[in-house]
């Protein structure tokens, strides 16, 4: 019997060959024009991404982390302010707060969805809370209607962390269109991935959009040359990344639907096993499955078994933020956020990418099933 090929966790190489050729032509076009910074590709991508996700304004930046940092700076966060965010997320959500001088205040996540909802958020609010960052983790929507209702009552700003939620639908609207601002990542493995780092900020406010454009470009006023209106940094998306993203953007909707199809097949094939599968959503809350993260009490043994069967898998995230050495100074302890701590010990990501073949999906599911036999 022939040995099956290994199934990667992600597959970020451009396929089919026609896509690769189109990307090559786009990159060569940038080189031929010689316009590398804030040129027609960046402006074109901003407009096209806004149309694709029904946003009013999009500001292209150098990474998802810089999107978070600039968005928080645009909101005026600084020393003495507190920002509430989930402890079960990638650390950039918190470090973006720290670089502004504000204090990250951590909250637990819902045990079922693994996102921070209004209930968890409310428990962390204080009189110093100036903003909150709901994270649409793994592409699963946070309950934005509840969060916005709470923000209006308590008067804090809302920044959506959309790094993993391209075309996620939250309460009937695209993730990134609810809050004051949304921050996206185009890391290569995302629903829309660049050939390196890139990110974007979404907002319905022309004023916030202008401030973000100034902050990404050394504080330079738009069209002002060497006239700087604020203290900013260099966080510009380069033209080559924008050109690549414009090619891929045409296929993003189809790729997200393909991810949903893979997730549906996983759900059918793995039902009945001693696993906690991710939520499937409904018409008004549609995950985009940046990652397919299930939970298993024997997570580490299952991961070792899958790798032995040629199936890649990943742990997201093994240490919640309140237990990270970098944030020891916040004073949290083990046991403070039980849902997040339980998730960090049981969560396991299966392969997820839009070009997964039926054979690869079956190989993954067969390997999972064989562990429990």
C-alpha cells in the first residue's frame, strides 16, 4: 500500500498555476513602474478591500500588529488608560496596548466559542477603561451587538481584532464594520494572505481614517510633503504586497467558502468522538475558519499520534496572556481565567486551507478516528 503524503497545517503556495502567473505579472508591474511606496497598488487595494467587505474606509499598513497599534493611537490611548481584551489570544493584541502606554486588562473567554463576550468584558471594566478589543478568534464572531450596547452605556471605544476573521459575519454584519476601528492581518496563512507581513485598518470614520494614514506615514499630513502634523511611525504597506493582495482579493470570497466547506466536512466526519468541535454558526454568525480548532482532553497525545500519521497540527495558544512571563507584572495568577486556561491545555488545530482535497480531508479524519480506537 503506497505511503500517503503528509498533510500540512497550511498551504500558502499560490495555486493554481494561473494564479502564480498573475501574481508574477503584478509584481513585475510594480518593478517596471518603479513606484514602491504608497503608490497605485496600495490605493487600489484599499478601495477594493473596502468594497469587498463593505467598509467605508480602509488604511493599508505594514502588518496586523501595526494595524492594532495605529488604531489604538488614533483613538488617543495613553498612560493611565485601560484597555480590556481576552487573555486567550495572540500576544500582539496586548502588546499593541502596551506600546501606547496604556494598560492591558485581561478577561476570560466564553467556554463554548472561545471569544470574549459582553459578560466576560463587563467583569473587567473599571472607571479607567477607555477601550475594549473583542477578538474574532480563529474566525469565530464575537457578539458585537451586545458589546456595542455595552460600549454605548459605559462610553468606551471598540477596536475589533480581525486578524483571523476575513469575511466573518458577526450579528449579520462583516467583522470589522461594528467597532470604531477594525484591525486586519494579511500574514501568509490568513484567509487573505500576502507574501510576507501586511495589514489594514477599517473604519466608518473619515477623521479616524485620516489620522491612521498620518500615523502610518511618520505623522505626515496627507499631501503635505515634509509637514508633519503628529508623531507617527513608518508602518506603510509596500506596493509589492499590495499588488499580490489585489490579485488574491478576487478569490478571497471563494476561498473563505472553501474553508467553510472543509469545516463542515470535519464536523460530519468527527461527530460522536470525544472531542469538542468548534461552533458552526448560523445565518447571522458565520465563522470564516482561519483555523479549525477543536478541543481534546488528551490533546498532546492526539497531536503526537496525528504527526505520526503524517498529519500536521498546531496548538493555539499554549499559554494564555495572563500566564506569559512578559505580562507577569500585571499580577494575574493561575486560576484567574479558567475557561482560557482549560482551552490552552486542550485546543488543537487541524489542517485548514482552501485547496484541501477530499483525500486530504479524509486522511486527517481517519487519523483522528484511529487515535480513539
